[in-house]
C-alpha cells in the first residue's frame, strides 16, 4: 500500500470500513504489525521454573514460550526444522526438551537441535548447529512477557514508554503480593481483531451494552461503575498505540489510600475470614483491590489489562479473532486463597463464558463485522470527543472516558506501522 492509500484508510477521526473486511489488508497487518513489533505471549507466573512452557501464537505463527535450564525466557517457533511439523501441541506443562512426533528430531529448551534418529544418510549434508528452532527476541516487564520476530525492534521498555507507569499500578492489585495467573478461558468471535482492540478503552458502550450486568450487582458496585458523567473519568493516549481509560480514578493507584473509603459490605465474610490471620492493613489492601484497579490499559497490538484481568487477542482471519480472558490474583500464603476464590467468582460473573459481560461484548463485535459488510466505502467514526481533547501535564492527549481517544491512539500506531515500508 502507498502512503496515500494508508492516509485514506486511517484519516485520524475516521477509518475505512475496509479495515475490517479486506483480506489483503489483514495479511499485511500480520507482517507489518504482528511480525514487527512486541506481542504479548505470557505472564511470568505461567513459567515458574526451568522446563515450564506455554504454547501460544505471535500473530498466526505458533510459538512455544519456555524457560531454559538456566531459567532464561525463550520464545521458539513451534515448527520442526526437518519437515515443518509442530513439535508441541500441549497448551502448557514441563519438559526437558521438545521432540517432533513425526521423525523424532529433538531440541533442547534453548531451541538447539540435540538429536536426529538414524543419522547415517546425513553425513556431509547436515550441520546440527545450523538447524536450531527459530528464536524470537524475548523480553519482559513487570511480569509481562513479550516476543518479536523483529531483531531491529526497539527495546521493550522503550516500546512500552509511558504505559510502564500504568503496568506498575496494575500490578499493585496483589495487595502487597505478586500477581499470578489463576485460570483462563478462550472464545472466538466472528469479527476483525481491531474491533476488540477498540473496545477496551471504549467507555461509551458500557452502560448500554452492560445494562444486565449493572442490574445484577450490588448498589455499591453499580455506583462505583457509574462514570458516564464523572468529569474526573478520563482516557489518555500514552503513545505507541497504548491508551488507558480511568473509570474509577480514585482506584487508579491502589497505594493512594487515606483509609476513609469503606470496604464494600459484600466482602464482610471475606474480611472476617482474612482477619483471623492477617492484620487490618493487609486485609484492607487485599479487599480494596478485589475489583482490580480503576482503569483499563490497552497495549498495542494484542493485550489489555482490564481492571482485574488480562484480555489477549489473536487474529485468525480478517473476520475471525480468538480472545483469551486471563484471571489473576495475589500469589501469597494460604491465607490469600480465600481472596482468589472470590476474585474468580467476580471474574466469572462478568468475563466468564456464562457471565454478564463477555456474551454482550461479543454480540456487539459480531454485529460490527456484519454491518461493516454494507457500504464498504462508508467510514467508521472514531471522532467522539476530538473537539474537547486536551493535553495532560504529562503531555498525554486526554479526553473524557466516553470519548474515542484510545481508538485514535491505536489507529495512529496502525497507520505508522502499515505505512512504514
């Protein structure tokens, strides 16, 4: 695509409907975005020691994320160097290495080719040192593991930029303990990946799409999430396509607690249970963080840290996307097991496959894809709040939580990467 075509497809306050429906654009996104920038692949708690691994994808390419014998994080292309078979089909586990089931070529945890059955016939035509599994650059920040095929990509911390502050804040919901993955589930919707990318910092849809959830929770929770007319509820463009939506500003930094905010009555039984072994300050920290942080953080292009869980997207086709919802909680002594049980119930109530939030969101995403098939020349509008956007003291473009600042941030990065030949 030429720069003129890119400019027409993403004009700032609107984007072409073709971005959801054109398979050629989708194919270029895989190579120009997903194979050239940092893509989230794991949380470090999923890889607790040498030999632990997780199978996932970078774009459409299958990879294995693992720790080698020295504990170093590795991301390996899940493709045997012999005839191209996948070498690992398990979603996670622990191994001493990986062996292809087709011809039993075996590889170490660092990707090096270790052994070939019946090696006679390869004399003089094969050098094992040249046939390691393809390795991706792998770096982590705040427990988040990212990988990229691009050896020339900027360091991860530079790519994350000002989003690092919000990652640090998100990780405080462990209540003084580290964060760990509690469980996850996957589902797919029949729509383009960018539809979901837009959703995480879209406060405009919340009271409309999630009315049933609002009606199902206690009055204190519903009041906490009534941010539509709160002038302090804002969204920031953090640069590099990242954005953050602050729905409950007073919970943006969970360490900022003057002790006057009462704990929700729904957690009285949990408070009583925790108080048997933990002091009042520890109990308050854990319970105050039960709903997570007061913001959604969107990291371009494939992961969001949404209040109390990770949402990971994987593009499969121009009109098909896989979503993984990852529940998290404090990684602490047995006393916090009660906290994690309650956090899982909260997660199931909204994000779970039978919850009130996920089915409603997915229906909305499906409808956008179906509607976008009509009048493909008609643009998708992302102009809400553009006239009242200001600049924060940190230099971040900022508007109300219902405005489309986060979407404009993502499409600026999209435009930059798709137009960079």
